[in-house]
C-alpha cells in the first residue's frame, strides 16, 4: 500500500518515514509539507540523503487519494480537522496523529485545545486507536484518532487495575515526565538548550490538553467518571516518557498479586512488557521501539500501588502506534514492521 504523510517536516513524520521504510506492506507514496513544498526531504533531514529522499508536495486531496491508499496526518491540532473530510470523501483511510478526533465532546475540545472542533459526524466515526485495548474496533475503522503520548503511557499503565475494580478511582495521581522532542521541532524558549539543559521543570499544571483524553479513556474502561491529578514535567533528554502513577487499592494486596493480574491482562499484547517483580523500567530501555514497559509495586505500609509506565514518545507515543493501527486496519499482524529491538545505550 502507498502511504501519504502530511506534516512532512515534523518529528512524527520522520519517524513514520523510518518505520514505513522497513515495513513489508507499506511504501511512502508522497510527503506533504505546504511550508516546504518543492524541496527534498533531505533538505530538512540530511540523514535521509540517498535513502528515502522524497520531494515535498503541497496538499491536493484528489491527487493524494488517486495515488495513495492510506494517509497519516502528523499535523498540529486544528489542521487535520480541515483536511480529513476531503480525504474521507475520496475513500482514503486516515490515521490522525493530532488531537482533533480524540475527544468525543466538542465543548471539551474547544475548552482544552482552544480551536474550533472537527465535524461532529467524523468525530463520531473516528475510532480511538489505543491498539491494545480497541483492536477489534480498529480492524474495521476508516478513521483512527491516534492517542497522545502521555495518554498512551498513562492508560496502558492504569486500565488493568481499573477494570479489576481494585482501584480507588478518586485517588489517581499521574506524575509524567517527557523528553524535549515531545514539544515538536519548532523553535521556542521552552526547548532552548540553555533553558532545558541541567534543568527540570513542571509545565501546564492542571491545563494540559491530554487531561480530558486520559480521563475519557479511563472512564470508558473503568465504567464510571474518573477525574485525575496529572502533572507534566520536561526533562533534559531528547525522547522518552515516564509516567509514575499512584493509586490507592480497595483491598489489601501484594505486589505479586498485582503483577499476576497485569501479566494475564497483557499476555497476548506483544508491545506491552510487564517487567518482572522487583524491577523498574527506564526510558532508555524502550528507546526507538514500540514497547510500553510497565513496572509495579505495592507499598505494604500504605496499600498504595505505584505503576511505572515508560514509552518512546515518538514511537509508541505517536508514529509506532500509528503503524500498529495501520496493521490492524488492514488485517496484518500488528507487529509487522515494528519488531525492532530498542536502541541501547
């Protein structure tokens, strides 16, 4: 299948290029970047010179739909909501990596994203692409709302304990930390070397746009409305997310019992690795891969469960999960093109 990537000069796009290059059933048909149209991809990313150096194009729905079978939209929020309707009319499958189709509530989207929402009929048609949880729905989808990076790590870490009804749903605290690539490639004071190097800062306290997305999926899977405390931090590394999650338990439990619950829940999910009891995953151990590694510990003094969930924000948190969803949409093994070993050190 030929794939278009829209938003061609961002980090999400370059990760898609790399993954598609190693995929047996996908090839890059075209790369769209209105701001860089007419240039070669290698002018923005010199490491692609002589490998997968596509000319960048302007958006043209008719041309893209005639020449390609699937479209990945790695665009800022509010952009894909205007492009997807034109592509869907042409019968092209779409996987949107922005947040435009993740929230079912239009008012929630307007409040958190500060943009006009997408067309409600398309929002209702979109399938939330958390691959391990909604695989059956993804199989038949034409439009995928690819989850955000923080929601992916948070939801995969919490859903097993929520579905078990062992968690105090009102006690959830998520302490999340991300590398600088999560802010994108655009220049800003926040990601300036002198500002982030040897520094650790919290940001968007109580105002991060991923909060309603996390609460939506946790409420769906927990079976009742859930409100979380969620704080994000920027750390001086390029890529990776660690979510340290705290939740009180309704019953006295031991770590090995919780570990057994998680191992059973994810036993047929190849990209979630529940780490052995007594071990804690680190971001470097999933670097460049589509894995989500989970570590678990119950403090016997407080009967509080600590969950450590780590992902690469550009792979499992974005482009890798998008490829996993493309595999599911097309009836391929979800591991296709994604079984690369994490980069280490």
